[in-house]
C-alpha cells in the first residue's frame, strides 16, 4: 500500500510547474494498520510544529505570517485564498519560493542551456544502468509520454522527478493554479510586492549537484518503487488529504517509511539517501531563506512556501522560534 505515496512529495517541495488534471484516488492513511498508525503518531510527537498550515511569528514590532502551500490546483483552495486575502493585502511584501517571473526566467535558461537537465556528453542512461532497471524506466517514460530516446538522455534527478508524477498530472500552465500562485495573484491585485526567497536555478543546481554515477546510485531505490506498476493517484489523494487536514509532517513520515520499505538497498543506505535528499530540499533551503526573510526592512511579512517547509527541527517555524520569535497557530 505505501508504495503509492512518495510520488507526490515533489508537489509539496519543489517550485511550481505542474498542473492538476482529474486524479481519482483514495487517502491511504485510512488503510494504515493500527501498528503503523501508532508508529506515525509516536514519531509526530517529536516533530516541532507538526500540524498547521498557517502560523504567525512575532518579535518586537515584526509580524510574519507563514502559510504552507501546495503547488497544484484544487477547488478547496478557493475559500482558503479568500480567507487569506486580508493578510496578503495588509503585508509589506509576499515572499514566495520563487516568483512567477523568476520561474519564467529559469524555464528560459533551461531551454537555452540543457546541461542541467540532460546528459550532453558521454554514455546515456541505457549504457549506465543495468538492463532490467532501464527497462523499467523506459516503460514508465513511455507511459508518461516521454520517448525512450529522450528519457535516456535525461539526467537522473530530472527523469526521477518527471516519472514521480502519475498520469493524471500534466505540465499545463493554463490550469496549474496552486495556493502560491493564487496568493501571488491576490498580491498583484492589491499592489503588494512579491519577492523570491531563492533563485529557482539554484534548486536545479542543488538537485544536480552530485556526479551522474552518484545520482544513479541514489535513484536505485526509486526504480524499485516505480517498478511495481502503481499509478500514483492514491499518492496524490493522500498528499492532498493530509495537506487539507494540516498534517503534512505526518504524510512525510509515511513517505519515508514507504521509501525505506520499498528500497532494494540496505535499510541504512536507503535511510542515508532519504536523509540527504531531505537535507537538501528542506534544511539547506530553509536555512538559506532565513536571512532573506529577516533582512527585509518592513514589519509585516507574508511568507507562502510549500507546506513541508514549516514543520520539523529545521522547519521555518522552529528556526524562527530559535531566533527569538513567538509562534502562534492561525486560522487556515
């Protein structure tokens, strides 16, 4: 059952660029055994700020609204956007992971310089992977509408991200409208400036930081997961249900368990791969964002970022708490 969950993680962690078509799935948390449910609950007891998608951090005259977003569209986001509209309208700035303009620049850069996303020199994945692994990837690429010859040239991190999305998700900027873009539109309507916490190209460089052979090593547990023929729609449903329940940390723990259980490597090796990836996607980015937020001169700040950036030891909420801010949960 758990193998259908991890595929949706990118939708909470990475910059926007995906659209939600019609996905029909079930919240797999309902199928957890009593033992697994108890284990998840026990792990949540140790996670700072494990629940909540909207928090207020205060220190002196400064107020920071931290809003956890999801990067895909849902009708349920409409009333949430309306409720948050006065907060955006009253802010001096809205910080996003990356503004729409910065994302457009990134996409233009990648179109002109494919080295970050494609293997431009040396053997392709056909020659770098065992035949059985390539057969799995090639078949999944075809199902995703990616020709095998194109998939063979994609850098491992890029191909893994593309294949992590179920068939019901397609890259269509005309229908992609997650909470981050909705709040950016609100800010634009009321003339509140938006600013980026990071250059989206830096996220791409971070994912591509390791040599190709190391990326392939890290990809092996993922290949084992997608080889099971799951289409991932239950993963999307589970992710969205956890998000609207304001319990994304719980979803992350279930995803971690799924990754470890489905790995073909040793538990220790799989745990290291998972820990290193989360350190990059969460810890590194959050700690880099903190000086950007704190250096802003205004006193009322709105920060709208993927919901998984809020909880945890190195989540924004705990980092702000360690910096002397008082933290209070707010309506979402």
